[in-house]
C-alpha cells in the first residue's frame, strides 16, 4: 500500500489547524476535496485519523497522531528529493512578519544564512506585536508570519512550545508586600497579557515600570534593576536570571510559537523559509 503524498500534505495541514475550512484555505483547495483526501487516507490505513463532531475536528485519534509523525518525515524527504533533482534557483519575494523578541535570538544570523544559500530571494521583514501579526496574517498582509499564542489557540502551525518565566537583573530584590514593577513590551504582546492576567488572578499588586517595543531596551532595563519582566526561558542569558515563582509570584504557563502563511502564499520559497526558521527555532530550545 502506497500512501498518497498529496493526501498526507493535506492531512498535516488539517492536523495543525484542527479545521477543514482553514486547511482548505491554506492549500487553495475546496473543503470537500480536503475531506475526500482525509477519507482516502483513513481507507488506506483502515482506521479513523480524526475525531469529529458535526463536521468539526475535535482532536487527532491515537492512529492520527502516529501517522502525523511519519507524514512529516515522508514529506520532508519527498521535498528534499525533489529539490535535489531540480536545477532551478530558488527565487521570489517574501513579506515576513516576526515577533519583537525574535531579535533576542540569532534571528538576523538565521536570515543571513538563508540569503547566502538563496541569493535570488528578496525579503521584507517587519517586527511587531504577536496579536497584530496574527490578525494581519489572517488578512493576507504577510506571505509568512511567526507569532506567539496561548497553548491550544490553533491559529497556526506550531514551531515549538516555550515555558514562560519571571526574569530580573542580577541585583534585583523584591519585597512581597510592594507593588511589583513590570518591564514589558507594549499592548498586543502575549508575554504582557499573560503576565498581567497571572498577577491579577494571584492577587499581586503591580505597576508598569518600563515599556518598550525593543528587546534590547527591555533587557537593559531589567539588567539595571528597574523591575521584573516575563520572557521565554530560551531568551534568558547572563546577566539576566530566572526568578523562581512562589507565594507572591505565580507560576507562568507555556506558550506556542507558531507560523502561518498568507492566503495566497503557497510558493516554494515561502515554504523553504518557513522550514528554515522553524528548524532554527527548534534547534536552540534549552
């Protein structure tokens, strides 16, 4: 039995989006075609792959989760094999949206490596708040956008999951009875929203001490002891330190770093850039 490559590709999009309509929009096919492809796969493997109710996708079955892992490997090898047989240069132009904290990673170096490998590809990069990136991506303002979301939000393909932590400079000390001085990105940031909601639920007083869209500015403010901030664990490096949660500081949840394609973006160059950045992100998780 040979599994159909096109069906596997559509299955992965459905599995990531948990929606037939979103999957159909992402791959540029009708919803009925996507449903037929999933049905064909289920017939081939002899088991249901998705749990559904009234046409809505609830979750992957055990068999669906297992097939998803194999499907990713099969499609990656398929695409690599096709690319190795082609003499065509990768060309095109990509409008890319990324969160502000990408510049706390090696993002510029990742882009430089991609450009060195594909010199005929043009890039237009915008850094912004995750909420704005997600909404504008849905409108088609970007060919490719990365953004953060709370776990399970299902707005894009999950590149990795990250634990949020409280972070301060080396000499910061807090009094449990004092209002907590917060160093945060502007409104629209997932870190900011989760930090404030967690403190409110915990009953801890807080106030804004420093707000900036620049990761380097936030890092400097925290280093100099202006307050405490919230970051993904992977973004914490000396002289910053993780502040343990406790009686007056709530434990923070994990978040998802996801990516989504523009409505009309299904080109090879966009897919190659998405895979390149997703691989780099996953490779540096502590």
